[in-house]
């Protein structure tokens, strides 16, 4: 017998509730390859880019909304399941005291380098050992804004499918491509095609306003505390630097990436 | 009898421990006008800009460090107090499982507009109803990087003296000026001197790359979800817009501010 397309869950100990809740744990998310997205706005962004949740959870008391109707229809058309529950249980699942009235469970996307279409865009962003999921989501949002193909995560980074990263991406997790790879695998992949690797750097670097950018341009930023390893910088085609007029010697990683990405966008469109 | 300059505290229920711990609560921080800073690096940044904690708390087992010695001397010279305690108690105070080995309590700075020296810098940043302390700290860090005078917080913003904002500022909370005011008070203050108010906007706006910026330039960004109120935008001398090549219609507030600030820096130095 197949799972019914709609059902009501009223108990905290229901196995589906427990499963959905467990997806807040990175280790479990990684094993199950599923992730949670909260809120009608993000879920609608997802639907409009062709991504529909496998399970849609909604808190019963919600007012009717045409976007919610369309979302429910899309879930049913896609063979997914709709669960009606209480606000308390939805809060338990999402771990937020005042949860949005809907949440959806998606299958994680394939993030292997082989899936990336490098010719899809003139700009790509690359983050190395980025630890903060908010920074990661913000970088995805910036990718969308500058028309970048997406974000490639090098070495051990925060999880792009964590609730924090998805939220900070403001839907860009669905519109941008995401790659995950070791530095070695990325280096091999990069050099099998055209592509200029550019590092935001302080060492042996050109002024970021006059550097000769070429598409497809891969803009790489390093870890929040340590920056890029020296040998990664050495492997870049271009090292560029931004003015630092104050006491500090670095910018937040997502800020550095965005200032550089807007400069590259301008240079390539000039 | 005055408070001894050095003492050891071993109990969680010690009143000073309880008081320091209570400063993580915004309401108490506001009433007491004190805030906490964690870590030898930030505390050293503070000392180098002439700010010394009133109370320095260190976990006993710490290795000797010349910067810590200098910090302790500065605290004693400034009439402050040094408390030696356990890692567990320091963790309790800072609310972090693996705390830095030192933390300091500072008196909050005066953030009234009257204290701001507008001629100190060609760029100022202004944030309206900014809710996220991480964004706020990141904007302070960007202020430092572009040589801005500081950050002016309009209407109800996150607290610049929260642990999250101080941490994200990477010490810029000590190097940049901070102002707090209502929109009305800010508008009056701004127009009593020279200053160009520039909004990042989508409406009736010029290209941010060619707009006629003038020093002192006040760059204003709005709330993370709602952007700037329309009448605030109307009151600006210049509305500028950045390219948005994707699906979304806005950038993260700290990102928009930084991209704009680097553009203004370039334009003013040209």
C-alpha cells in the first residue's frame, strides 16, 4: 500500500515528525540527503524554479492562500505527501519558537562538479573552508544578484542545505548551482576547461579595480579566520586586493566576495 | 574599603559572576550600560585604541602571554579589576561552551549624535532598523576597511554592544564611531552640516557606478526584510542602484552597503 497523499499528524512521537526533526542534524542530513525549507515564500521560489518538496508540512490553522494552494497541488502532482499538523509540532520540527506556517522536505541536489555547467554564466564564486552557514547563504544570494552560475565549496565548508544557509540565501539555493569538492578535485576540473581563477588576496596582488578579468571568472575567497592557504593563492591566475584604509587587514569573506563579484561583473560587461 | 584589584572567584553564585552573565541580556545591558568582549585579540585591539575593560576575567589555566601581561597592566593602571576564575565559570559568563580564555567588561560608549565628528572621514554608513547583530558587526568591520567615520543606527536596530555584533565587527566596534538616533533626530543633525545622504534603492535611482558622490557621503541601507521606508528614500540626496541579474530584487543589507561603500571610496579618491 502506498503512502496516502494527505494525512494528519497530531503526535510528537510520530516517526515522520521525528525524522523531519532529525534533519536539523548535519550528520543525519548528510546520510539521508534530505533538507528542510521553511516558509511559503521560499517554498514558492523553489516551485517556480521547478523544485517541489517530497513532504509538505503545514500547521492546521493557516489562512487560505492562493500560493499555498498552488504549492499543495504541485506537491500532489509530483507524487509527494502533505501533512497537516499543529503549530507546536511544526515548531518542534523546525526548531523555531514562532515557525513559519509551512515547511517542506526536499531531496538534496547533486553537488558533484560533473553537474556544473560552466558555460552557463561568466562568473562563478568559490569559497574555501567557509564555516559560517549565514556567510554561505549570503554568498549564494550574491551569486544570484550578479548572475553568477553558482557557488563552489572547496574543502570542509558549512552545509549549504542547513536551515541557516537556506534562509540566508533567500531562495538562491534553488536558483544557483552548488558544487562541493576537494581542492585537488576542483583544480583538476577547473583546468579541463577555460576559466580564470581569481583570489582576493593581500600578497603580490593587483588593484581589484584594474585587474584583467576574463570570463568565465572564478572568484575565490578563503576561510573566515585564516584566509586562503598560500599554495591555493599561488595556483590562481590572478590575485587582487581591495583597499584597506583602517586598522584591520581583511573583510568578512562574503563581503570581500561580493565587492569583487560586482567589480568583475562591471569589467566583463564593459 | 575599595574593591581589591585582583581576586579569585570559584563559585557560580558569586554576585559578580551573576552580574557579568546578566549582560548577555539586552535589557540589562541597556540599563547597566556595560558590555562584554571575549578573547585576547579583541581585548588587545581595544587596548590599542585606548579602551580598557573595567573588569578583566581570565580562566586560571591560561598559558602566559605578553599581550595578556600588557592587558592586565593596563587594567590595573586604569583602576580596573582582574578576576581569576575557572574555565567553567568563564563559559557560564560568555555563554559559549569553549570560551576564549579571557573576557572583559567595558562601559558602553556614548552614541549620541552630538559625539560624532563628521569631518573625521569622507564616508559614513547609516543603517535603518537593522535587526541582525551579525550584519551590524559586519557593517562596522566594513566601515573600518573603507576608512569610514563609523556607523549611524537609525530607529530600532540590533544592539552594537551585543556579543554577536562585537565579535562580527572584529574590533571595529572600538575603532569606528557609533551613533544611535531616531530618523527625525538624524535628519536634523545631518542638515546642520554638510553631508550627502545616499540610499541603496531600486526606485528612481541612478547607476551606482556613475552617480555623483560627494564627501562627506552618508550611505544608508534599510531593514533586512522591508528595505528603507519610501519617505526616507525621498529625503535622500541621491538614490543609487546596483545591477540585479538574477531572480531576487535585493542584496543582503551589509553586502549592499559594502559594495556601495567601496564604489564611493573609489569615486572620492579618483
